[in-house]
C-alpha cells in the first residue's frame, strides 16, 4: 500500500480518491473548496490538506483530477504547488483532460525536480468513477507507469500506457472525437423515431443488438427520450475537450469536420442555457426546431 495525495474532489475525483482509501492506501486529499475535503475525510478517513504542497509532502504518488490547463498548472507549479514539495523519485499522475502541450510542460517541470509525470486522462463518466470502472489512457516514462499502474487499478476497468508524455491526452482526444459523433448520431436517430411516430424504447431494444449499438445508446437513450439531462458529463466540459481536439488537429494536420460541426451544435446548447446539461442534450437542440 502506498502513501497517496489526491488533488481535486469533483464528481470524478471524489469517488476515485475513495476507491484508493478502500484499497488500503494512505490518502491525503486537497480541494479548493475545503468543505469537500472535510466531507471526504468524514466519509473515508485519511487526512486533508490546505494546499497541494501540503498534500504532496512525503507522498509516493500524487494524483490530480482538476478542471483545465490553468488548474493543472496551479496545482503543480503555482504558489504552494505540489511538484515543489514532492520527493525525488515520486510519481505525479494527472487524470485531468488537458492539452498535450501543458502535459509536456508539467512533465518537464517534474523532471527538473526528479519527479516522474504520467498523463492519465480517464473515460467512463461519473458512474465509472463511482463504480471503479474507468478507462485510463496513459503517457509517460514506462518505469513510472509500471509503478503507478497498481495504484490506478483501484478505480480502473482498464489501464494502458500508449506512449511517451502526451500520448494519454492524445488518446483521450480520440475518445472525445468518437463520442461527439456518436451522440449526435444517436440524437438524430431518436429524434427521427419520435417524428416517425415510433416507440423509441422499442426501436433501441432492436437496433442496440445490431451494428448501431454503443455505450452511449445503452446508457443514455432512456434519459434522452425522457428529456432529462441533469446528470453525467456537462456540455461546458465537452466543449473544453473538443476545443483541445480541434486545436491539436490544426497542429497535426488532422481533418475533423464532424467534430467541428458537433462542437458548434454544443455551442447552440450552451446558448439554450444548457452548459451544465449532460452531453446527450444534443437531442434537445433538435427538438427546438419542432
């Protein structure tokens, strides 16, 4: 069992840190809102820290799951950042979805301090975090990954190293690109079924068993049909992720016409007041035209 710090107790980080505690690791948590750290410690035990540096002091592994590039910079190298307090040989594992650019920047900063850095973005949503069934895609030094993988296993369904620093974030971009097209296609199919006078649930029961089946269909069709979107991964966060995908595509020369289109559809949802709705709310945009 390891001494672990966990930075960021949002809808994903809170249960992930809980799984580490349940696995027997010695966990110290940090969150910008102290009330969340207090609630977590009351539920899981362990310790709370007032700063990332305080949480990271003496930790063998520091895991982060924060919001964006700037948030990651802040907890790593900002005032009272974790990297400055970590001991040589420790491993920083970042589960945030950020740009490969900031990942490599933080990896270089970690290396200067004798600390290993593994980018390890996640997929599986809030339910995956709560059930310990996340897909974890990693980049970084092979030895550092090998050390971190047994710890990550506390909340992972699958965990793989895809290459050097940034490879995990590039793989997460692939994940979000695939999801964007799938959710739009599913939204159009369910909308079409409604306009055709079909029973949407019966339609999904049939087509989900064929080539059209997907995780999105199995886990989101009922709430989409019921027009309920107060759960899951928010549109605001999806647009942040798709922005990373599109910016990276410009750098690499990749062509993402469907992703760019769906990103604009999500912008429409934001303009409808749906920034905090689940990403499956794309179907509400179609219903708007009825």
